[in-house]
DNA sequence: ATTTATTTTCAATAAGTTTTGAAAATTCAA
DNA sequence: TTGAATTTTCAAAACTTATTGAAAATAAAT
C-alpha cells in the first residue's frame, strides 16, 4: 500500500471512529493528520490536506488545544502559527480520559448524589427501584472514577510510569 | 426532592449524557426509564412518559434489544408486549463494553493492521512517523482489547465473578 | 374468515450539528 | 502610524441525524 493511500484511509477512518464516540468528525481528522505529521504544520496545510475551510480549521484546532491534545508551535522567522500533536498514544489516551472524566463523569456523579435523597416511603416499589438504580450507578461510577485516577496518575508519576512500561 | 422530579431529572440527564457518547438521546432516555421501572412496561407507557411517537419507541427499543440491554417480556393474559431492562449496572456496563468492542475496536484494529504495511523507505520521515503512529495506536488498542476481555469474562465466570464482588 | 389490537416500516419532515466564507479583529513589520 | 498578513468570529447555508405519523404488516380473538 502506498503511503498517500494509507494516510487518507487512516484520516478518514479516524474521523468516522470519532463520530461514534461523540467527537466531531473534522476534529478527529485534524488530530489524525497531526499525529502522522513528523513536523508541525499550518492552518493552510490542514485546509489543503483535508479540503476544509479556514474557519473550520480554526475552530477545531482550538478545540484540540482545549483538550490538551495539540499545541501551537512558534517557529522562529515564521509569521504563521504551526500546530503539533502529542505523539505518545498513552499520553493521548490519558489526556482524553482526564478531560472526559472532568467534563462528564464528575458532573454525573454529582447529580446522582443529589438524586439519592428522595421523599417517600422506602417500601414503595417505585421509590425502591429508583434509589437502588441510582445507588448502583453511583457505586459503579465511583469505582470507575478511582480506576481512571490510577491510570491518569500512572502517567504523571515516575515509579508507576516505570512499571507501566512493561505493560505498554 | 420528590420522586417524580428526580425521575424526570435522571431521564433527562441520562439522555444528555448518552448523546455525548454517541448514543441517540431517546434510546438513552428509554433505557433510563426502564432502569427505574420496577416492572416491565409497554410501548404506550414509554410514549406517554417521554412524549414521543410510537415509531420512535419501536425503533429505539429494538436498538436497545440489539445491544442486549433490554428484553421483550410476555405477560400471561396480556395482548401487548412489555419491555424490561437488565438492572445490574455491572452487567449493563460489560454488555455495552462487549458490544462497542465488537462493533468499533475490533474493526479499527483490523484496519490498523493493514495500514502498517507501507511501501517506501523506512528512513523517510513521513513514512517513519506514519508507521510509528499506527504501531503505537495498535499496541495500545491491543492492550485495551485484552483488559476489556478480562472485564467481560469476569462477569461470565464464577471464580473471577466472586473475586469481583469485593470490588463491586 | 373477519374483525380488532398491536407492532413495524419508512417517506416526509423536523431538529440538531457542522461548515462555510466573508467581515472584523489582531498581530507584526516597515 | 499605516498596511499587509494572519487569525478569529459568527450568521447563514449545508449536511446529518432523529422523529413523526399514517399506512402496511402481523398477530390474536371471535
């Protein structure tokens, strides 16, 4: 397979994969392009490679920066801004986990905590099923929270990081 | 907080949460409603509770059944079909993991396998970055695959299941 | 076999999301 | 400063996905 063909295939599939996970197709494609680019690239390169508008590139690179997956890079002597993605996949994964946890899991757990205090007779079937469901999800969510924290800290901590190399 | 208020809040949040994960809002809401319903309920009840059309209920309950999260229940003497959701959150989670793994992770790993064979000089920076990225994602994906298999099998296996109770 | 209840399908429509592109804002150099 | 290069914004348009609802299909009862 030729490189150009493989690149196109990867970018397109990564985009499709992203949409299944609630990530904007273009954002995923830009990320894919940056992952396989050995050097930082400009807005114009992204526009040309993916055939998308300047505004679109601008919005989605910003979003990728917000997620901590991409950096703006200043190249001495160059007027334009360049973009570069974190290439270590383990770091990419922990960064995504960290963000989704903060944006989604933590608020959900907070909400569930509030929903557990219900007026009404605990013997009432409806009340019982409701509180049990909420408690079950909360317990599961809290465990997931802890497991994810371990993963995230593993990346930031030298000792576990070293252990992790055997796993990676 | 009153039960009715808490229910509405839970269903609505579960739906919003779902959309962030690439799951149709209505499907997530129906799932939420079934999770907190002590007894199986009919299409009409779902229509009334969520204010949605019959066709919508029909499509989304089918999808939930496909995902293995909901069952059709026949109640003796009743003409209508009833629906009931698996209530054990751990089982719900492993079922979702199992399905997403099958539908998304496995095909992605297959694709990455194909993309690793690239014509071209391995010293070429472009080729090098591409193959390294693909290899990195593939390695990570394979590890995730293994970890998820352990989780899934834990649910299906008595011994690990017993161990798991300490964790749950 | 016919009627009645119930479920399923799917074209049309509505709702939601993403993308464009041109104007405004910003940045840098002369 | 002023002007050119570059980035950002955001209303309008394009595209995608979800929902409706009525007709067709199926299943059960008489």
